[in-house]
C-alpha cells in the first residue's frame, strides 16, 4: 500500500481521488518515489492538493512523471485545491516536462561514411601542417633578412635540450641496436663462414638507415612531445597572447628557435648514433664472430663508403623539420583545456613517427632513382 504520509487514494465510481498531504521536499524524495512506485490511477481521476503544505520543483517533477507513467490517461486527470504558490511550481515543472524530448540515439554511420570522415580529417590535418610549414619557411626568410630577430639565447637553450641532453639516451639505444643487428647478421653469416661481411652489413645499414630512423623516433618522442607540451601550456596560460600584446611575433620567439635548434641538433645526434651502433657491433663481433677490433676497423674502412654516412646525415635535417613543425603546430593550435593538451601531445608523437617513416621511404625511392 502507498505511504499515507504523502497521499491517499479514494476510489469512487471507477475513478479515484489522490489526496496529497504533508511537505513534498527534496530531502524526502527517496520515500516519495517509493510511495509513488505503487500508484495506479484510472482515467478521469482527480488530484486533490488541498492538504499539501509544501512542494518544491524536485518533488513536483517526481509526481508529474509518476502520473504520466502510471495513470491510464494522464491528460484526463484534474487538479483541485492547489495553492497559487504551489500551482506556479507545478506549472513551471509541467511546462519544462512537456517541452523535453527524449534523446534520440545517434545515427549509426556506415563503414564508408566513417572512412570518408577520417579521410577528410586527415586531409585537413595535412593541409594545416603544410600551411604551417609555409609560414615557418617565411619566418626563416624574415630572420635571414633581419638577423637581429633571431632569439640567440632561446636557440642555445633549445639546442641544449634537444641535442646535448639527448646524447645519453641516443648513445645507449643505438649501441644496443648495433649489438642486436650484428648478432642477427652473425647468426646467418656463421653458417657460410662469412663472418667478416657482418661488418659490411652493420656499417652500411646503421649509417644509412637504422641510426637516422632510430634517432628520429627518439627525438620525436622526446623533443616533439616536449614542443607540444611547452607551447600548449603557454597557450593555456595565455602567454602566447601576451607575446602578441607586447608586439612580438610568436613565430620568431617560439617557433623558429625550436625548429632551427632541432635541425642543427639531429644531424649531430645521428652521427653519435652512427658511432655508437658501430661500437656496439664491434663489441659483439669479438666474442661471437672472432673478429678483433683491429680487424673490424680495417674492414670498416674498406667497406663503408663515405656516401652512406652522408646519406644518413642528409636525412636528419629533413626528419627534424617534420618533427619540429608537427610538434610546434600541435602546441600552437591545441584546445584551451588540459585534456586537449594531453591528446595533442600523444598525437604529435604518432604523427612524427609516421612522418619519419614516410620520409625515409621517399628517400629510399629517390636515392634508388639517382643511383645513390
């Protein structure tokens, strides 16, 4: 039976009168909802609110919803005895309840529509990167025409952060890559007694391909993400707006030093990667393949053409430009909330790694066509 503290039901001639009582307030809402759970009103019933002392909007909402869901004909129910103050509350709640519409489930998109949306988003992203690259190139020309605009202190700081501070991790990773590469080649070369040719494979593969790619991936995860996080934080705190207010160019103050620093630092890091990968290969070649360091260096001098080293070093500034442009643009255009900043930082790393791999593939095709 319903809780009589809140209402009573008086049946008469196939109809009923619901007599409200007490104070219907938010604090008693759980009890009111429990009482209304057993409510059943036939069509043409009446709600008598003469015994209602108080009512708020939350309780009125619960009552109106109960009448709409549990009455046989909610539109035929008449209200009597409702005080003017209570009537205003009930009318306002009813007005908003009638105007509310159930949320429609989002239409499910087909595979083709999803592919189309993703393609459009990708094209817009690439277009934004290309536009920003053009703006960066114009910024470089402005700097060349007016060298005093170069922020030398900022450039030095960025070279230290992106270059010098990255040497330990680059050296460690590339040395281990050299060890693994030499080990895998040695396993096969030993079967044919061609141990010495492991030096050829390691030297050419490391300097031409592996060192540039591995170093670029490390820099993408380290410096590219740092650029996005730094500039995104400055955008959140409106520091970039303050720079514009001071009459300075964010391109010259923030973008150019970072792009230039990474383009100067990455070739040096690739050279460190070349040396350390060869050191790692030489370290494993002795105990595994019986190749002494002297024999390793002698064969290295014979097998490694300097053009392979130059190819790897030429790739580095191009990789650096792609990583820096992506990282800086994502930071400069990030949404003004921390969640967007985190997503942009993650996206920068993924985009940079994909860009490095695509550029390396383009270099391979181009160099093959040129006979290099």
